[in-house]
C-alpha cells in the first residue's frame, strides 16, 4: 500500500510540474519578450501584470471549435497532438531534481538513452500532423521537421555520450552523483552542442524553419485549432522545460551548488533550469531565423565535429586521470 | 546488432538459471502474460504494416511494431537494448522513412498501385526466415528462464560487458559493414556524368562563391562533409538551392552531386 501511495504521489507531482512549468515558461516568455522589445506585454488578465494571461488563453482555446479538414486523414490528424505531447511527460519522470532516491520520479537505469529516445518520438507527432493535414504548407513543415531532426539528433546524442563517458554511467542520478565542478569547463563544448541541438529539435527560434510563419503559415500545425493546437503549443513549452532540465542535469551539475546541496539541491536544479529557459527566450528575441541550408550546414559542419572533438577530449582526460 | 547483443546477454544468462523445472506453462506470471499479449500486438501490427494499402499508415504501424519489440526487450529486463531500439528505429529509421515518403509520394488514402507482384515470393522468404529465426532461438535457449527477482540480467553494465568481452568480433564486423554502407552511399550520391571536371578530392563545387562567408563552416573533418552533403542534397528539392552552394563560375559545369536523384527513378 505504501508503495502504491509513493508511486502515485510521485506521478502526481510530475504531472503537476508537467502542467505548471510550461505555463510559467510561457508567461515568462510573454513578459521577457515584451520588455526586450520595449513593450509591456499582457497587463490585464488576472490583475497583477497579466499573470493569468495563459489561463485566459487556455479558456479561449477550449472554447474554439475543433476542426478537422475534410481532406485530412482523420484519425492520424487527431492522434498527432498526443504523440507530440506525451513523450515530454514521460521524460520528465526520469529527470532527477535533487540528491538521493527521493528526488526523481523513477530512476531509469539507461536514463540518457531513455530521455533521448522518448524525445525523438515526440517529433513523430509533428510529422504525423504535417502529413495528415492534407495541406501543402503542412507537408513542407513536416519535411523540414524531419530534415531538422535527422540533422540534429546525432550531435545531441554524441554530446550526451561524452557526459556518459565522463561519468562512467548512463543513469541520470548516477551522472549527478559523479559530477565534479571542473566538469563544467571540461564539458562546456558538449553542453553548448547539446543545448543548441536541443533547441533545433524543439524547433525554437532561431531554428523555427519548420513553422516559419512568414513562409509556410505555421508548418505542420497550420490546420489545427482549439485544444489540439493548444496541445502542440504546450508540447513546445514542455519541451523547453525538459531540454533545460536535461542540460542542467547532464552538464551543469543539477543539484550541486556552492552551498546547500543537501537540503536545497532542488532549488539549484530549478534555478539553473530557469536561467536556461531565460536564455531560450533571449535567443528567440535576438536571432533571426536560420535558412534551411544554414540549418543543415550548422549541424553537419559545426556541431557534429565539435561533438566528436568533445568526445575525444573526454576520452583523453578520462584516460589521463584514471 | 540488437539481436546479437540480446542473444549474448541471454547466452550469458543460461548458466545462472538452471531452475527450469520450477517453471511451468500452466501457471503463467503477470510478466509472462503481458509478454505474450505484447507479442501478439506486435505481430498484428507487423501484419498490418505489410498489408495496409496506405503508405504512410504502413510506416506508422511500423512504429507500433518496433515499439512493441522495445516493450518485449523491457520485459526481458534488457532496458538498454529497449531504449536503443526506440532511439534508432523509431526516432531515426522511421523518421527517415517518413521523410522519404513525404518527399516523393505520400497520398492521403489508399494507393492501389502500391501492391507488388512479388507478394508470394516475399511471403515465402518471410515465412522461411521467420521459421529459421524461431528454430534458432528455440533451440538455443530451450527452457531457459530469466530470474526477475535478482539484479536485472539485462542492465546496461551487463550488456556492455557482454558486448565488449564476448561479442567484440561480431560488433566490430558490423561496424565495418556499416562503414561500407556509408562509403557506398557516398559513392552513389556523388556520381558525376563523364566529361565534367569534378575535383575527385572533394567532389564538390568550389567554395570560392562565398568569399565573405563566416568561418565556422570551414572546419570540416574527413568523413562528415560527404554525408552532410548527401543530407543537404536530399533536402534540396523542397528548398531553393543556397547561393553559396553554386559554383562561382558557371563554366566549370560541375553538377550538384544529388541533382539527378531528386526525381524518383531519375536519370542514372
């Protein structure tokens, strides 16, 4: 009975985090973008600085009619948002936020492979949406999504492999247990490669070619309305939370901090994740969109070699210090 | 690769679980029941994959099949193999498949012309190879049971040790095979028509067309640029060709490596 309660409680917490954190990131994006562009952003919903704007958006989405185009492949069109969203929920279960057994939803033995594999499945949702919409813009968006995923999956995996080599384990809590502060400069190249590749996998600006609204309307999501569209948006922001959390755990030491790592480790994790999420927003406001060929070139000629160099460096240092 | 790794892990396990006589088929445990059920679902999905008349649906049913296999690996405690299966097959192979389908032809609804005249030959080969595999697996493991209560027999550490201690040679042979496939793909994709002055050392247009291009793209290692080129080339048809990929002087007349392949069944 106690075990059942324990598991239920953990899953419940993960679920609440899954629902709440993306909204927090979304609201932060509203406000940060606005202030970076000399605007105020939402100010009215909820009273204090428009804190309830996303709740109001959610209500609006729920009220809209759920339209499926006549020519679309109905079942796959309706299934796609779930395929896009659920993997991030699963990934969140495996991310440890503090030291010890209690601070992770479920300790997975092959944690790195689990999170990367499941995140890769999420992109299938975009592909299904792009194809099933029976719309040329959607199909183009789906194609670009697939091309982008193929290009950026490899550097992401290589960068993660470098950390696994450094720690000698592929379990996420295990990596955090092995972490030392000097891993930060040692793995910094891998960290940047991982973060950039993750951004590209999430199709966040400046890698938002697949949903480039000025060219192909909204890519794979062009035909979606109402709640299903909201689910895709939620998937994007859940993806930001997951990516920032993973980068924190793999490269920034997770719950390790200058002080208070035992009792307040989770604060460090959240703080680092929040800073990374801020950077994600900052990048969106700062950089123009990369063209498709620039996207591919960046991955294959810069990120992959850098990731390989990082693996070589990791291997050399590992042999030297052991 | 996954198959051999699994076989290796199971072979290592044969010695440790000799308590076969305590197991029976008449009182299955929950894990065994779910193993059979997931196996049935996987088998059904595989059948639909090859019989459905909708091309993209076939690819998506393949996702179900491969995911079902991953669950079976999980139930066999081979966690690492399961996630690698999802990562490689669902995350990459099926995405590549869908990409190819969308790039060439992916109609909504049925494709009556998608049937092949080889269906009986294909069925024969499939049944024979399935029978051979089942026979090999059954003969190799007989009544071997995995001990689910102890430490996971297929944990990452166990799999890694088995792979790199007992099965290094097949592993390396497979990687050489993959390398050969990679080289073959590169050779195919940079086929040039006779009479052109393609530089054999690089096989690409001179980069002088973009003198002001910022630096990072210059650092190319030995093996990557060709595959990168092949990938970008495949993206090409949907996108306008980038300015700096064109030769600076049109007179050199070097065709882009993948240009003839953009139409399916194009000029060979």
